[in-house]
């Protein structure tokens, strides 16, 4: 049976799915990147292999998206590499063809995608600050001594959410400490944090955007029911969270790999190969380009970062 692998690799988490010809998810995995995307992907592939080991699959398409998409795409010989906006839109539309707005909040970034008639017409991403992302909430949970997984449940118990300044991570942490020292209840502070995440998102990422229903909320923070409720209170309508919302980028890029004209021949044994990356500075002109070299089993397989032919290492190798 033909199948397709999609991997969404970010700075915090790595997500992967294997789908069939009808876009049904045959296997999925979600784990932490831990600053080592190559090892994270190897572990991800091992987890996916366990789930499909009894099936006779031929993976003929591999797609990568996320911040490390180029690196991982080279490693896996992907037949398609696309940005997160495209991947998330395609994945979401495959399950919710009528969606008009996608809220996405991940570990260190967030984005909004606006869709009309199945086509992306506008989008925006956070660029300057990680306030309101998963990493921000995780650090505040540690400060409050509460597991971040419990944030949402605790937030829903609050009757009087505390106002937290969340336009900046530093100010938010300072304000949180100040409110705790003043004697505010922990549940109220947590509920206030959830509301501040939403306010930060709508005032920055969503500023000036025409938000229309149906709205899909995805990314790791979508699992926080306190943030979901705060979104619904602000936009005045239901915000849908799919059980596989954290996998939408991986699902989307897997679907795109199926549509790509060139197929690939993926083997699970790739986890046994040795991959190395090395950064070098080219001094052959005034650009001083920083070039990334990727090797597989001691053999150079790709390099990028050059802005002129002086640093085109692959051409020189050929």
C-alpha cells in the first residue's frame, strides 16, 4: 500500500504522520526537539515505524515543514519542502473545508491564516516576541509551581481573572510576580494569563485582520482549554479544537507530498545512517557567507547559505 510521510519540525516540538491515499492517518507521533532536530526526527521515525510495522507500506512521498524543514528535507530526501502557512492550511482544509480562520500558537511562534473559498488570502506571524506562546506559558507554569498541562482546568475554576500585562514576556513575568505577592489567588492569576495570551495574539498577530467563523484553533497551546475559552469570549463565537490539531502541519505537508510530481523511495533504515552538519564561513568575497554543510555517512549531500557562486560548494563538488 502506498503511503506518505509528513514531518513538521519546530524549535520546541517535532510532529510526524503517515497517511494513506485517502489522507487517513495511519501513524502519528509528537515529541520534543530538544535542540537537536536530526536526532528528534530519527526518534520520530522509530515511533512511527512501531505503529505501522504490521502493515505492508511503501512510502513514496516525504514532505517537511517547520523551522528546520530544509535540513530535515535534505536528510530524508523529501520530494516537497514547504512553509508552515501552506502546510497548516492544507492540513486543516482536508478536515474542515469550510474553515475561514486558523489560529495557531506553538512553542515559540504563532500565526493567523485567513481563508476564502479554500484559498489562503492573508496571514501573519509573530516576529519580535515569544510572549503568549507555549514556551511563555511553560515558563510561567514553572514559576507558579503548576504543571502546564493543568493550566486550562485551573483557569476554568476562576471567577475573577487577574489582569496580567502580556505584551512583553519580561513585563508579564514581572506583573505575575507582583500580583502573586499582592495576594491574588493562583487560579485567578492563571486565568488572567490565559486571557492575556489571547489579548496579545489578537492585538499583535491578529491586528487588522477580519476574523470570520468557522475558526479552528491549533498548535500545542490549543490543548489549553483556558485559552480556548478566552478566545471564544473575545471573538464571540465557537472556536473549534480538533483532537489532531497539533498534527495539522505534518498532515498538510504529507498531503502535499502525495500531490508532488516526483516521488521518493523512503526507507525506515535511514535511522541507522549518520548525519552531521557543519557551519563554515566563505571568505572568497566580501559577503562572508555562512554556509551549512550536511553530510550523510561522511559524504557531503547538500550545502546552502551562499549568496554567489564562490560559495556554491555542491557545484564545485560535482
